[in-house]
């Protein structure tokens, strides 16, 4: 009975691909076949697989059904959190989607799931991604302050959702947590963030995130041990489409 995670599948069986890089890059070539093969090799129906957002390029349900069916057909119990591109998965539609897909898929939002004695908590998160203004040597001279103001609002909303997830689990007696985000826990400037602080406050042992894909983005945030927690990037191309075993 293992716990696995991966993110950024960006499936597009029924929708228009919005990232042309995905077509040309070797890492993304037939990625859905690679992932399916790896899952069948590694994961059994007793295992849990958490998919941390950017599941589909489809905007409406009618453009995502085949993508979701692909995920249903992977082995194990599947838990899905939201990514910034998951237009079909508006936070308010979580209940409706769960009614439609459970037990094949579980959509996690303002709720928690369990794995052994652990509560699996999470939300999309948010990270201010710039633009940052750089000099010729790549040193940061400044950033878009309007965009930063907007980001602060989104961070607050996501923190509220994450707190709800932690508090519901805590109220049910859980003391061990694994925290899932779609966005990285920090931006490229930060060493700490409200998300790393929350992970510390509740004692999450691991913080799992995705969103950073394409080689130049892999090291935008924390990898490995930081202030007593393990931070792990699980974007699909970073993992070469092999889900990461968390436990
Ligand atoms: Fe993505
Ligand atoms: Fe993303």
C-alpha cells in the first residue's frame, strides 16, 4: 500500500493544445503512454495516486471527459487537486464532480483525504511569478508591482482554503499531514512564504508541488529538506512520467 504523486499531465484528448512546446519537446512525446506504462508497472489498486493539478487543457467538461477517463483507467485510488489550467474544475464545482466521479476519482478542495495515519491536505496555492526585471547578468532589478498586488489577494484566498483543509483533518483527530499544492510553495525570490509557514505551523512532513515544468523552471522553488520538512517537485516531465513514491 503506497502513496504516489505526479502533476501537470496537461492531457488534451478532446481539446486544443495551448502550449506548442508540449508538441515539440522530447520530454512530452507520447507522455500519456509513458505515464500509463509506468503506472501499470509501479502502482496497484491498493495504492493511492495524488494528481496535483493541470490535468487537462479542456475548458469545459465536454472537453475533458476523455482526459478524466484516462485518469480513471490508471491503477490505484486517484485524488485530484486543482491546477491553474483546470478550467473545468472550478472550486465551486468540486461537489458536483465528486458526485459524478466518486469512487473512481476524488476531487480534493476544502476537504481532506487520508492515507494510513496521515491526512492528505491541499489546495491550488498561488505564487507570484513576475514579471521580474533582470539585468544582463540575470540579477533581479525589480518586478511588476501591480501583478504582485493581485497575487497577494490570491495567496490569501488559497491560504484560507488550505487552512480549512488542515483544520477539518485536525478536528477529526489527525496530527500527521502531507500537504499538496499545485503552485510551488515559494516564488524564485523567496526562501520562506505563507505556504511554507503554514506547513510548519501544522507540522506537515512533506510538501508536494508541481507547476514548474520545462527544464528552466525545475529549480524555481525548494527541493529537499527545508526547515524540517521535505519539499518535492512532482511535475510529470521533471519525473519523466514516473509517479514519485512519497511513502
Ligand atoms: Fe502545468
Ligand atoms: Fe500550472
